């Protein structure tokens, strides 16, 4: 029960970090947009990419806690001889299926679930803010603007490709699943 409590506390702590991170980056982005200097506007797309990657990092820890809690619940239910602890089952139904491939919080197999919509909402908001910053910035940059756009597109594309690969193939989920379901201790 202590392990389960620790995993649920970890899950809550990283949910909290996730939302604090979103709000922190949103304040930074709005500050940069209000400052309206070339440097501050050039930071906005980089902050947007970082906010998305940071959010996925926190979600990765939430998923870790959910997977471990599901394992502990299964063990406890088996010891009790009945399905008393069902938190992980309810989370799969209410939030998103933990075993489904996804990109961050967007699950292509369940795009109409609120968590997928919530992720889509923030992605559109962030991209809109980045586009607005670029719209304001590019006339100030002259010919350098093209190079900056290429840099941002490459950096954003690299981050998106990695996150799609990482969450889509669920590498950590598989490793953790095999480690948790192995009865022999690792040496």
C-alpha cells in the first residue's frame, strides 16, 4: 500500500508540475510578445517548442506513476483475491488508455477524449502564439528571417519527430512492463 501511495503522490506531483510548467511558459511567452523586441519575439517559437517538450517530459513521469500504480494494484488485488483497487482501470477510461500509442497527451486512437482535445487545444494555442510572434518578427529580420525560419522548423521538427517516436513506440512502457512482470530480481 505504501508503494501505491507513493506512486499516486508522484502522479499528482507531476500533474502539478505539468500545469505549473504550462502557465510558467505561457507567462514567459506573453511577456515576450508584450515586450515586442526582435530578441523577445525570436524567443517565442523556441519557448513554445520547449514548453511542448517539457510538458511531455512531465507527462512521461505521470505515465510512469500510472503504470507502476497499475502493477501494484494488480498485485494487491491478487493478494486480496478480488478486484478491489480499480484506479488504473478508471484512469484508462476517464483520461487516456495508458498503453495506447500517443504523441504527448494526444492519443490518435481516441482523439475525442477530453485529454486529447485538451492537448490539441494547447498545441493550437502555442502554435498560434508562435505564428503571431513570427508574423511580427520576420519583417524586422530582413533576409535573415529565412534562415531563422529554417532553424525553427528544423528544431521543432526534430523535437516533434522524437516525441512521436518515443511516445508512439512506447519504449519506456515496454521496458518497465517487462521489469515489473519479471519475478526474479535484477542483479
